[in-house]
């Protein structure tokens, strides 16, 4: 079945540091890929998405590129802020399943210190 | 505009009991999905409903059931609760079924089974 593997956390960075959170996937078809963010005490929010190979999703300074050849969708940000502290989830959707469902990775907790 | 609302926010139940969780989607959204998020893990897909019909079901036992009402709100029912059912239950709504209709998540119901 489909699966998503993302780097183990927690990740602790100083403000203005460069962020990379690795994500790789396994899927039988051609999934769409997503990054969701979960702030403390809140539900998940869509951060960015990419629906086909070589697409780049971007939002709030975060970027991720759909790499079919390496089955990866790594999240990057050039300069993190304290407000970026949250748990980040990589996910894919399997359109072939007949329903719209997301398969999530385990999440990576990011803490940004001043 | 109101987002996805879930009730109750917290719930404590005893093993063997039954629980009902409720979800109101964003106005105009016809699809509701349910996810279970165990502490330290990513959300796992339980059900998707679209236009009051079940469109997808994850790998959960028959103790889990759901329904969607004519106003598109939804209930998730869990019978014969087990300790392992303790988790954050997330509801998500979308206007359609595909990747062009992103999921909007509620803040979840925290269920504790003792």
C-alpha cells in the first residue's frame, strides 16, 4: 500500500536558520503530495501541495518540489522564525482508491529558538 | 466564516462504552472525512462521506461507524471502546472529492479511554 516516510524529529533550529525536512513516499499510482502543519492545540492546516512531477509548491516562504525520480517531496525554508515552531506532516493522496483520502507520515516536530 | 467545528473537544470514556463524535463542515462543503491521530503519529484515514454516501473506509474494525446527515454534518461512532482507541479524532471537510478541493481540518476531539 501507499506510505510516507519523513525524517525523525524533533528538529531544533535557531531563528533565521535554513530548514529541510525530508519526505519520501511509496505509491502505486501518481499521487498528489502535500505538506500540512499542526500548531499546538490546533488541527492540521494545508501548507502547500504539488499535483504532478516537477511541480513546486510554495507558501509562507516554504517550498517543496515533487521529485518523481527520487519519490521525494522535501520541505525547505530559507530562514525560519519562532512562529514556525509546529509539527509538520508530509502526506499523499491516492486518487485511484475511489475516495479522497490522505496517507500521512509520522510528523516532524520543529522548534525554533530565538 | 466558521471553520470545521467538532464536539466535544475532550472526552473521557471507560473501556467497553460507546462514544459519538460530531462534526460540522464548512458551509457549502459536501464531503466530510474522519481521521484518527494517535499521540506521536500521523493521522490515519477512517472514513470519507460525500453527499451522504460512504465513499471510502480505512483499515478500522467494524466497531467504527459513521454517517452524514442532510445538512452535511457528520457523526463518528465507536462501540466497545478499547484503551487503544485513545487518540485525537480529526474531522475534515472539502467542497469536492479531488485534489483541487483541499481538506480543511477541525481542531479535533481528544478521546481518552480508561
